[in-house]
C-alpha cells in the first residue's frame, strides 16, 4: 500500500494550464498532484555570442525553487550567491531533454529559454518541469510559426518525464515527497512520444538494485509518460 | 485620461488569496491588477546567532522576481550569483515596513521570514509585496497564537503600501507598468491602519517636483491604502 | 536640547575643499562636522557599451566607507567580496540625485563617475556625499567646457541633500551619529537650488509619524539645503 | 571498426598504481588508456558540524581537471571562481557511488574525502575516477583498521564504473574521447562486485535510443566492470 | 638627472600626521611627496576563532586604494567583488613587516588590524603604508599600555620601508610614479631601526640586474629608512 | 646537520621529464626531491582582447596545488570559489620570471600560458615551478619555430629559481618542508643562465637578518641554479 493510497502504476492527477504567464511567448503551469511548476518559454531572436554563425538555434533551461516551496524553508540561491549542484544538474537535464526533440537547424538562429520555477514541491519537480516545458516550448514555436518566421516545425516529437522508484520493496510510479524520502532506488526516465528513451537515471539510495528492477521501473515509466503525453496534447490542442 | 482608463484615484482590482501555499505557516497570493506576488511567511523557532539572547524576535524579508515575470526576460539572479541593488533595496523596505507594525519583544525569540516572489509584474511589485506580506504575517502569528505559543498579539496594526506618481502632469494612484515607465515623479507610501506613515519615498524621474505635488500624492495614497486595508481584513477574516 | 547643543534648525559646520584630489577632473573634500567624505569626479570620454549610440551621456556614483571611518571597525567590502545592500542603496541615490540636475543630451557621449569615499563618519554620510558630489561634478564640467569640448552647460541647477529627524520628540536638522542612532523618524531630502524636490525618503524607525511631522522635517531641510547651496557657491566660485 | 581498433567489448588497458601519493592515507593513479586520474583518500577523524552526533561517518568526493588535461586548454575553475555544473554533477556521482558500498554506521564518526584530479583526459574521466577511488578508499580504510581504530570492515563490496555508448550504430565499451565526441548515446554504469547496479545514466546525444540498446550497453558494462574489479583486487592485494 | 630633480639618494618630503582619524585606536596620515596613505590601527580584545587559545596575539593588515587615487580611475574592488592579486600581495607584505617587530606572546590574546587606504598615489604606496602603519601601531599599543592592559611593550623596534630602483641606469631612492613606470629594476626594502632586514624584494622589470646593483639599492634603502625612522620618532614623540 | 642529511650547498635530486603531458605544446614534470610539479605550456595563436594590436605576445602563468599534495588536506580553491593570496602571489612571480627571459616583440601576437600544478609538495613548489616552466616554454617555442611560425628565437636565456634559508643558524640551499617550516629567514632567487638576477625575495620569518646573510644565501642560490640550468639543458637537449 502506497502512503497516498495510489495503485503502484498510478500517476498523481496531472494538470497543465497553458498560457498561464501573461508576458511569455509560451508558458505552462504544470501540476503533478501537489507539485506545481511554472514554466515559461522566452524566445530571443539572437543567440549569445558563442553560438552565433552556425546556422543553428539553441534551447536551454534554468530551474529554481521558491524558498518556501518545500516543507521547511530552503535558502534563496540568489541570496547565497550561487546555484547548488542539484539545481545545476536539474537544469542541465531539462535542457538536454528538450533539445533531444528539437531540430536545431530547423529552429534557426534563435534561442528559446525555458524557465522552470517550482512554486510548490511534493516530489518529482524535475520530471514535472520537463513535461511542462514541452507545452511551453510547443506554444512558443507555434507562435513563431504563426508569424511566418519559421516554415518547417522544428519540434520532432513530444517529450515527457516521470520518476519511478522502489518503495517498501515495490516498484511504484510517480513518487511523491513521502515516498521519495524513503525509496531504496530512485529513477527518472525521459521519453519521447515516438517510443524512444532520451535519458535514464537510476540511482540506488540504499542497497544496489538489479537489472529486473530497472526493467520494471522502465515499464512503469512508459505508463506514466503516456498519461503525460495525453495531457500535453490536451493542453496544446493537438 | 490614464492609459488603463482608470480614474486618477482608482486602484486596480485587488485580490488577496490567503493560504495559497501548502507548506508555509502563512501565505498570500496578492494581485494588484496584473501584478501577482506570492508571499509566504516562514516561522523559525530560533534566531540566527547574531540576534539571539536579547529576548526579542525578528521579521525579515526576501524578494525575487521570476525571470519571465516581465515583458522581456530578465536574467536569473541565482545564475548571475548576486542580487541586484534594486532587489536588495526592495527587500530591505519590505522588512522595515513589516517590522514597523510588529512588537519584537512580544514576538519573542523567533524569526519570521517573508518571501515575496513576483510571479507576474505590471508595476507596483514592492507595494503589492508589502500589502500581501501583512496577510501572510497575520496568518503566521495567528498560527503561533493558536498553538498557545504566544499570549499577546505582537502585530500592532495593519500595514499597506501603494505607489503614486505624476503622469502626464496628473497625480495618479497605483501606477501600472505603462504609467510607471513614463512618470515624472514616482512615489511609494507605506502606511498603517492607525493613520501613521511608515515610509515615504518620492523620486523625481525627470524635473523636480514641489511640496504641493508631494501632498497630492500623499492624499491619493491614503485612498489606496484604505482599499488595501479592507482587502486585508477580508482575506484574514478580521 | 540636542546632544551637540545645536539649535533644532542648525546645521553642523559645513566645509567644502574643492580640488582636494590631485588627479581627478573634479573633487571635493566635504565636511559636515565630523563627517568627512572625499568625492572625486572622473570624466571618461566614452560610455560603457550599453549606453553608447544614444547621443546622451551618463552620470553615475559609487560609494564606500573606509573600514575604520566608524566607531568600531567595519569589514572591508572588497575583502568580503560584495557591497552591502546599504552601500548599493546609497550609491544609487547619489547617482539619481546628480542626474536630476544634469541634462544628459547636453552632456554628450561621455560618462562622469562620482566616487564618494567616507574618510570619517558621524551621521549623514549620504547627504554629505550628494552635496559634495555637486561641487566635484561642477568642477569636472567646467573643465570640459574650458577645453571647448562642451558649449552649453549641462548642469541645470545645484543639488544638495540633508537629513532631518524626530529626536526626543523634536524635529531637528542634520543629525549626527548620536542623534541618528536614537531618532524616531529619519528622513533624507534632496533638493535643487531652484526650489524643487528631487527625493524625499522618510522612514519611521519606531512609531509611525504623521503628515505634520513630514512637513516640519521638510521645512528644516529647506533651511539646511540653503546653507549647503551657499557653501557650494563659495567652493566653486559662483 | 572502432577508431582505436578495439573490439566492441574491449576495455582500454587498465593500470592502477596504489600508493602513488606520498602524504594521503590512500591513493591510486588510475589509467584507462590515455585517461589518467590521481585519486587520494583523506581521512579526517572528525566530521563537519552538520554531520556530527549521529554516530555515522561520511564519504564525499571532489573532482577537478588540470587545465591542460584536454586537447585545448580549459579555464581553471579556481581562477574563474566557481566549479562548473559538469564538475559538480561528476563529484556528486563519485560520492554517491562510493557511499553505496560503505556502511556509514560501521565507518564511525569520521569523514573520508576522495579527491579525483584528472591529470590527462581521453574520455571516461568520471568512470576512471570512481574505479580508482575504490582503491584509495580501500587503502585508507585498511589503514584505519591496521591502527585498530575500526574493528569491522565498513566497505561492503567493490564498486566500479565504465562508460558505454552507441558509436556508428554499434554498442561499444569504454569510449575514448574520439568516440565519445561522436556517440549517439552515452551511458555510464556504476556496479558492485556483488552484481548490483548503483547507478545507470544513459543519455541520447542525438536520436532517442530504445530499451534493447540500453540492455546491450548494460551487458557491455558488466564485462568492463569485471575487468576493473580484477584490476582493483590486484592493486589492493585482495 | 631625476625627473623630480631630486638627488639619487634623496627621499621625497616625508610627512606623518598621527591621530588623523577620530575613531581609531591609532592612526597616521603618511605622505611621501604626493603619495598619501591613511593608516588606522583597530584593536580588538578578542581573536578570530582560528587564533584563539594559544596565548598569542596577532597583527594583520588590509590595503586598498580609492578608485581615483591614480591618474586614471581604477575600478573599485568592492564593486568588482574581489581584491586583485596585487592588493593581496601588498597587504600580506604589510602584515608580515609589522609582525616582524611585534612580540606576539607579549601582545596577548588581542588582534590589531592595520587598514592602509591610499588616498592619493604617486609611487611607493606599499612602502609608505608600512612606514605609517608603524606609527599607528605604536599609538595603539601605547593606548593599551596606558590603560594598564599590557605591562611589557610588545613592539621590539621601529620598522620602515622604502622603494629603490635603477632608473636611466642610475640607482635612485624612493621612486615616484614617473620613475617607477620606467625603472629597469624595482626593489622594496623593509628594515628595522636595529639595523636588520625584514624583507627584500627586487624585481627586474626589463633586463636582469647584478649583485652589485642589489647592493647599491640596499645602501640607498638604508639612507631612506633612516629618514623615515626619524619622522616616525617625531610623530610618536619618542 | 640538516634534517635530510644534505650538505648546506646541496640541492635535492633534480628530475625533469619533458613531454610528460600528451596534449600540451610543451610540458615538464619537474621533481625537486619529493616536490613534484606538472607544468604545461599552452600556445594560443591569439591574444586576449586587452593585449591585442600591440605587435607583442604575452607569457602568463597559473598555479595550483592538488588538495592532498600536502601533509594534511587543503581545501580546493575551485570549491572555495577563490584563489588564495598565496596562490596569486606565486603565479604572478612565475609569469614575471618567464617574461624576463622572453622577448615579447619577437614572440609575436600569441600567448603562452604556463600551468603549474603541484602534484606533491615538500617545500620549494614555486621555485620548482619556475624551473620546470622554462622547459615547457622552451619546448613550446621550439614547436612554433619547427612549424616555421617564428624565425628568430624569442627565448633569450634560461631562467631558474631556488629557495635558500637560514636554518638552525646556517645558510642552506633548497629547503624542504621540514626546514622551511622552521627557517628563520626564507629567500627565493630567480636567476638567468647569463648570470643576472630576475627576482630576489628574502623574508625574515623570525628575527631580522643582515646583509651578510643575504649575500650568503645569494651565493648558495648561484650554486643551485647552476645545477638546475644543467638539468634544463639535458631535458631540452641543448
């Protein structure tokens, strides 16, 4: 029995509110249960100097968490003067995941920045971020295309992410904070709507795990990502 | 005629959603029109070392803005590795304003941190922050009292803030971004529900202003703060 | 009775020594009693990149305090690796105040930096800085004009600043450190010689103040600024 | 055909020189072909403040690369004033991997820091680091036990790591720099000598990969880790 | 012929104004010609944590230069967020020099910090700093002794410093900025009034120098230091 | 009797392994007994912006020490976020020393960076760095000349460095860590193979020293540098 009462292969309720942010070219408030992340996509029609002149664009991500998104207040990274290793690891993962489904040549010499800010945290903030970022990116690219600044769609597929883990000896989908704190193995999967894997990260928190456990988690992740792909299609009207 | 069509002494619609944040001891999502700030109050039952042993508590504030809260994306302060002068000025003002209505002796040896994070910006983010912070602080202190950890209420009055300015030669209340960018004089007033002034900051952006202008802005501020006090009372059920 | 024995509307002795610094294009050692600030004006004939090409100049300020300018040694900001919020707030105020009396178009594409370094502190360092900075700026602009690099004077008026406060229930002018530490309300006023207000900042340190108090402080500030304007004219030979 | 001429399941030559560092409690110069990493283990008999008093020890890691370990000089992180996101990600991975085979209760209230410094880089620096770190850690713990400061061995198993990838459509083991720069999928596996998985990180650099590819890479990794386990046993005389 | 018209073995005029700073326990405004440095000595009756409990005191120094002390404005180290290598080298030298004539056991568990701030620079700022720091330190220690907090004088001798160099092929004493910019060899000597050497630093800026040149510079330094010792005695009334 | 049993004028065994680093244009692993420094020379065919367009090249150095190069672990400068004053002082000295024997005009508009990383420390790391850096620089320049990118050799002479000191009242050559920790006077000499002095730095750690001591140390340094010059010639085949 999971603390939340969910079945082992049940996602938390997924909510994706597109266009939540007034100013951004694309945005999505994504909720996986009590985990709420606001993602915005900002389009800049010029690249930073080190990326210019290659005929390609760039998609990048930044991640942050409001100090009191969590049970106890964490210190503000801007006040501490640096981003933690965890923050950097997460924003690198988000950027890689979205680039995996974007054709940089087709995007052209522009940069899209995906800002993922966790308003409220209850486990799975990085996977919610990736999943919501796709919606914001889709909206931003639709906007560029609507202005006739882009003729071929550079977004090759949907991408979604979900966490799975071994909790009390059982493989379970979409860990919330209570499960995550106590899981023996913790894994994040990033998948495309075309069935491909973009990233697998599976970490033993306690005892090592075996190949069968990895495969069980992978099967759960497919179930979860399919739910997310459906929610993304609803949110973007596709 | 104001760009928004408002009367010179009209506030934007004020919305205050108390308890918006799941984990915080107090919280308020405050909206002045399109300016949306999420304020949380975090209670810590012990003080940082430099404040200990004086029999008094402390109320402090931190302020941040999501990178795409604004028309064009601003850089993330955590990524730049420092808070701007503007950010520090604002968070110092918020802290001072809330301390002005809190009796530190009565609060006892605990610290309350008010995190004000701008989700969406359209002018007046610091005044909305102060106004919403009072609601979050009120909730947090009510919580401490409900647990019988505090017998006498240390919150002496309500505090609210509003911006006023001279736009196109007219004194107007509660500037939005369009007016603010173009105002000749820009002033922020922090007032208490007992009629006192906590802070006046009036800056000539272009030509200097005169004493009569200052007084006209002050009169407008009283009107605006009264509206905010009413909204605060509704939000906190007082 | 004030601790210093001064009348409520009496400034400390004002001394302004123009040309104190050997190398700077303009400079002034300004003394308000025991508060001594060395201000230099540095003219650069080119702007930083983000200001170029707009046909306008820029006036900016930096502020610092020697570690032992104060009663007890403060830590050196260069050694700590960052400027405090207070320092940034003050240098932003100084810059704004001097820009308020300078026509940026007339100044042309050059930048003048006003460095205000507190050699000795006894209250009112920011107001002394602004007042002395005007002398240094006047000298620097005179120098540019003398070289025929500027035909129309971009300096529109004098600007001066003074602090006032409520001490022991009385409104008093030009607070020294002893009064400042103990004042109920602390206000800084920046005024022009043409009678205009550039900045009003009035803060309740203890109980809130009322409108009458604000007006009383404003009247005292006019008296003080007039004394400073006279000293500035003597220092610059105008 | 691989650029190096190696068979798909062939490791580069593995060399592990224990005791390379004069001063450290444990050390190993580990070479995977032209990738050379110097690992030292430093034992401190007291914990940092935040870990004290829990009756457990801690194993942590830091990672660095000499500026000219690589084909072109990289900037020195100490001179830039911060560690890159990549560096932090790697040192977090190394620490986690070694902690996975160490019983913190048995280790007692002491900390062992594993410094992994890349002297020369040719792909696979993080996996060489983990593999060599085990040797340094084994030596350090042997030293503590030899001094009778520890009666039960806290090191539960060997741990090793290797990279695999899809290069030119083929799954290959232990990528060197040339292959790594050009691989479609890049994966790092951390395994224990008892057959368990500690960490799997598999990233699509270009097109997404499928489950079969992941399993093929996993099989290669087992082959590689077995070679490394053998080399570790030789190096530590076990 | 030297640019200044001075004889090869002539110091610039030396001026030492003790007690220049109102608040410091010791202070000296030292002038070597147009080089003006304000030195303050701050006594703290407790040591920083890492120096406590050894029954010894500590003397340390910090060095800074006002941005416009020089011909063209230098950037403010506090604004840049770090002290330059040059600044750190100088403040380490000042600290070492003063410690060389102070008995740390006799000083007892207190710390004296010597802040050397260059108000105006014309070459030789580090040697003027050391020379003036001795006066400030002497005053501070006299103050401690006058309060009967110290019975035996921990200051063992005077210490002074001067720069010498090879300019236009001639060995000259006390280089000003014009000579310094153009010197082939530049040397700083720190000496005690008891005839000892504390520090010699002689650097070839162009061609290497020979042993005879080093000895010639050393002889000049003795002449200069004797002048400084005399000025120190006058300033401290010894 | 020296702790190591060496004669007062005996160097430790000198070993210089040229070409130790696979990727660098020049490199040398230099050993002075148990002090081991890896020096690489990196040639960049363009200068940083502030050095461009003057028809001259530049030689610069960076210095670092692996955290466990020493008896007890030092903290990693990259993790602390800044280089210590000691590190900066040393890398400035190394750069100056190598520039003293390089004709910048002849070098042309290119930069050579000498990275000196201490793998193991036992006293004299800065002097070993300078001595080994000459070998790496010689190799790098030979490489440029071999590619016909430079017709006249810009390297004017050899440069070497050695430390000397007064230990137990005796002047001794090439101090190891044990002697260095306990020396009354500590001096570093940088000399050219043409007999010139590039830098003399002699510091009294305890009591001041006299002119005769300085000269004795200088004579020892000549003996040591001659040994190093011979080793450099062997290493570079000259």
